[in-house]
C-alpha cells in the first residue's frame, strides 16, 4: 500500500507523532538488534536504545559519515537478523505472532517471508566522486520502498497511466537509473530506459524519443541539454514533451529556462522542468512539484520512511525550520544497508519547511532545492590569492547564470605544467554564434572574482565538438565539469 495520499493530509503534529512511533520501533526492533555498527555505537556511548522515543532524542546520538564505510566496514551497516538475536531483542508479542505463523502456515513460509524481508538481493554503488565507490544493498522489502518513492515522484509530476517515459540516466549500478526504472514499474507507466549516451549514443536516444513520443524525459542535466540541443540543430519537432526531470546535479533557474527554450523551439510550449535530489545511502530520491521555471517548491520528503535534520556542519547542533546547514538523514523503514543520523556532506540553503505547499496543498515536509556539496572544497594556490579556499560548486552557479554559455569546464593545473609552481585556473566555454565574447570574458572574470575571490588565469572559447569530448558527455556516467590536473602528491 502506498500511503502518500494519507500522509499528504496529515498535520505537522500528526506527522511528528507517526515519526516518533516509527523511530522507537525501528531502533529497538531492527537497528540495534541487527546492525553491528549501530549496536556498537550505542553501546560505546552508553545509550539505551529504548530511550530513543522522539525526534528530539536523536541529538544525543553521534553522527555517521561517509568515512565510516571505508575498508569494508559497509558490511557492518547491513541489518542481519538471526534466530538468537530475534529471540533476544524482539518483543514477546512479535515472537508469539511469529510462532503462530509458523504453526499455521509452516516453517517454509516463515523462512520465505524472512528472506524476502532481510536477505540482500540487489545493490547500487556510490559514484565515487569524492571517495572509493561503496556498495549499498537492498532486500525485496527495500526494493518495494524504491518502488514507493518512484511512484510518489511520478504522482508529483502528474504523469498519467497512458503517458510514456524515456529514462536517459546512464545504465549503471547507481541510484538514479534504478529509481526511475522501479518508479515506472510501480506507476504502471510505459518506460523505455535507454541507458544514456554511453549505451545508445545521442543518435539512438533522439531516434528513440521520436519513436516513443514520451511526455516525460528523465536524465542527467548536462546530457539532457546536449541531447535536446542536438535534436534542435537537426530541426526535430517534439511537441509531445511536457516534463523534463533532472537529477544528479544542482539545477538553477537559468538552466531550467535554457531547457524550456530549446523545447519551445521544437514545438513544446509550457514544458515543466523538475529537479530531483537523492543519494545512494538513502536508496531513494525526492522531487519538486510543478511550478513556474523561476520558482521551486522544494523537494517533497517521505516522513513515514525517514527523518531529515539540518545541522550546523561545524558543531553538529540541530537547527530549526528554514535554517541553512548540513543535511542529516535517518532511516525509519529500511532493511539491508541502513544508515542512521548520516551526514550527507550536502549543504542546504533554506533548510526544511513544514508549511503546506502552495502548489499541491500537501503538508509533507519539503527541503529547499538550493543544495550544494560541502566536500568539493579545494585549496587553490593562485598567484593573486595564495591559499584561498574555493568551493568548486560555486562555478556551477556562476557559469550557469550566463544565457550565452552553452557548456563550460573548469580546469585546474600547474603553471607551465611545473608541479612545484603555483596553481592555474582556466575556464573553457562554448557559446552561441551571437555572443559578444569580449564582454562575456569581462563579466565572467568579475563574477568569478566576486563569488570565489579567485581570478581565472584564462578564459578560452572552444567549439562544441571539442567541449563534448572534454566533458565526456556521451561516454561517462557523469560529465567532467571540474578537471583537476594537479599532481596528487
């Protein structure tokens, strides 16, 4: 059963009461008994799991981070029950129900049901952008949750059962592709998953879209833009497209307008462009609802499945509604790989709101869509600002603001290719035919300097064909926006 409709009408107090109840049950029935990592964490900090009864109690628990999964430790996060642990930790009422089921339906049925709930049958991996890829496992119970979250997103997009979807996320053991796949299955919507440019190529994807005539296309922003730009240059007409759903990167309003303008030129007026947010550790994703291209509803969360906190990234202090900070995720309804008070490394400007959505009228919590990575901070020793700390995510927000810029890449290297010399920052741009390049260079220099306190050493204009190869748009799972060519040592 998908309780989305019931959830959307609950008050904030009713949602909080539901979460409190599920939190206490999850900690005491699944997490503490069956997770090696979290049982040790509770015991080492002298925390009685039965004392965790409300969301406010979470602040007493240590935070988990990506560093805790290294060296094969991800295995300790898997919920692994056995008969002895079940007898020791489960309430008597649950043990009696289990015994009655065994008597009435037989041990084979009980064993099958337990395997269905707890045995890992599927896995995805982190992308490895900031560290070595880490596997996260799913049981059939978790795959059902993946279906539920996918179904909820498609409901937000107002995709009807007679419509068609083309999934252009890269075919890989990564969350985005499979979230769309299972969402389409759960929603009974005909979905073609092309595997992205790496599998079918741009020609194949354009041909598939023209053949299927989908109302909705989903994929990585850079490749979707590249694909639509190619289709436009070939004078394709795509009036049937109503929705573009983007994931795996932060989406600016300027970028949404660029997508909409391309589609308008191909006959699709009034298209909606949605952003989504997800991370491997949660094993699901969240989405915006339809709004104008200049506004965002924020990402609709699933309060029956999780708790989100926003904390001060320096102190770990839990912040209030609407305050900006690091996103922390706690599962309430997972099996296999389960995380609790997990530091995502993502910074959200505007935090979480519990107010009714002005567009859908739903009451579920929503997170601001202004999210950036905190881990992409490099120490750039440039000639004019030696030792400045630069958040590489700023480049995306800066360069995507310029309507004249079609594609870009930031390259960091050493002056004269000398590993002992100062750092050098070069920005590569591909622009439209009517762009005033001199004016754009001046504007980009000023904006980059203002927002990062670093002045680019050079801004170079390159043709689209070269840029596509540099970014690996048609060959990689994710484009190479930041090319760091400095020696590792």
